[in-house]
C-alpha cells in the first residue's frame, strides 16, 4: 500500500488525529524551533541534543501520547544519540527566556493560521483586541531531589502568568517564575514591558494594583479589572447612575479617581449587582476601566468582564485534557518548560478548534464538542498513525502556504463526526451533606453501606 493511501485511511477513520498532527508539523518545524532557541538563549548551547528534539519529546508527554518523559524518550531512542541522563540534564537547565520565546513565537505562527480563517475569530468587544490575564501555580512534585527527601512538605516548582487572546483563543504570552511562593504581582512589571497600545486587559482583582493600572494607561492600553478593596488609593466622583440590565444583574456606573505617586487617573467604576451571589457570597462586583463611554458602554464592559472565566477554562484544559504538570520533574526550569510545551499543545488544539468552528459554526462547537473525548481519541490513534504513516507524508503540511493549509484543515474538519465527541452539560450543583470527621474510623466498607441501603428500601 502506498504511503498516501495509508494516510487517506486515517483521514477517513480519524480525521481528528490527522488535524492535530498536521498542526503540530506546522508549528513544530525543527528549523524554526532551533532558531527560537538560538535567538533567545543566554548561556546554553547545542551539542548533540537539539532543542527541537527536546520539544518533540515533551510534546508527546503534553498530549498524553506517552505517559512519562522516560517513555517518550524510549519511543525515539533509536533516533537520538544521547542518553536519558543527558535529556534530563537539558530539561533541568533550560533558561526561562527560551521557554517564554517558545510560547510567544509559536503563538504568532498559530495566530497567522487562525487569522486566515475569519469565521474562526470571535469578537468580544467591538473594535478592540481583548486579552484575559490570570496566574497559575504548578502543583507539588514528587520528592526526587536530594534536598526534598527529608520533608513531607509539597515542593512547588514554580508559577506563571498567562495572557489569553480572547479573539483567537490562544495563549499569546507567558511569564514564568521559579519561586513557587512568590506573589503573582511581582511578575506584572515584566508583563507590562510587552503590553501594546490599544490592548484591553481583563483580569480579576488580584491584579488590581496602582502600579499595574497606571502602567497600562501609560502604554495607552485599556483595562477592565475588578476592584480590589485594599490595593488602591481612590476617590469616587459624582453619583452612581443606573444604566440597565445584562443577563446576570443590574449595571450601575460612577466616576472614580485613582492616585499613585503624585499622578491621577480618571476611570469609570462599573458596578454589577448580581441576581445571584457568587460562590464567595459577593452580591456586587466593581469593575474599573479606563475605556471611555464612547468606546464601550457600561453593559459592554460588564459583559466583557463576565467572559474572563475563559482563561480559567484554558487552564482547566491544560490540566485535564492535556498534561501541563509532570510530577516527576522536580527542577523548576524543567517543570516550567513542560508547562510551556503544554501551552504550545493547547495553542495547537486552538488551531484545530478554529478549523472546526469554520466548518460547523462557533455555537455548534461550543455546545456539542467535548475537548476531553476529542483529545482522548487523538491520543489513542496518534502512536499507531506515527508508526504507519511515513514522515514524508507530512512534509506538505509544513511547506504549504497559509491559505492552502487552512483550506486543507477545513476540509479535514468537515470529515470530523461531532457525534463521536459528545459534550455533556453539567446540571446545577447539589448542596453537599455534612460529613463525619473520619478521625476515629479511617475506612468504611462500601458493601456494608449498600447492604444497609437495601434493607431500608421497601
């Protein structure tokens, strides 16, 4: 059987896996990855193990194609001329700047593909580019390092800030930090350096600091950030005006002045009186914005802030669908690089979802496609496809123009049967019953509980 005929069989049986592989081939061009490393490294150098090879191994872990770094290494050991010790040594010393550049540069490549599919873009706030900002702390790792073997405390390998492009659903920037106990706000100055004029930053109250808000204004950027009660010096101006309703409550507006280091910044405080309290019991949400009334109404600002949960959904996808945290990687730089590669995998999936939105419409994909079932099917097929389909069959996806690539991806998307990946909506949460402490009896027999239930039933 000819190689193209083998690929055609996978296109027929599992087009989802072909879409993911084609996008990975596009974003993980070895020459492109190695150039990113050369442009962003400070002290590291390449000897035998190429940066592109390290990314390929970690991508197999991030997409759950292989269960561990060692398993991914064994799968390609015959093509590498280095030991597994050399691989881990490379991972443990990868500079943070290299990991950052990997996310930013590949996100740029992914954005070019999505922009060639106009129907795939989502308009959040008319006339503006909106970005969601949030932080993420990596979970504790195993106690593999010598310094950790004498403690039961959970070792934290680091944290990061992520900037999600709301229109393209891509994580376009990422600021890592090796100190897992550091305050997220300490990373904001580095993020500010890459903020462009005209951007709209949407974030929760943890990022509502004078330094950050004034820094955004100085760069002619805009913000819609929930007010923090103790991080600003401010004064209200005028009376609070009732503006109108949105789906979640009544919207009010009032002027406010912020003061910082002798400077004054005039903003609008948008108050949303919620129909139902938040999980923490809040009945009102105050959102600060420097967008003028002509550029965005109070209702538009409130609705835009309400979509901020999208970035939390991205982190949920990174955790549940992909594998952004490898508990065996104890060194902070290795753990953060693993997270960066998972972000790359997330952006790869964002391109695939954009193709599906072009084929079926944004609402259909939002309501009917399960990310978990989709990627689970891809992971189950990927290894067999890698063995059966020769590398030369994927060369065309790397080299073809963007317009041709998007056309090919859309054709593949039309072949995907959405019924194969059904999304089940969760119903309203039920109140949890009060639980026993478990201090006296640490275990309980499930069979005995079920027996008691049968005896009670009529």
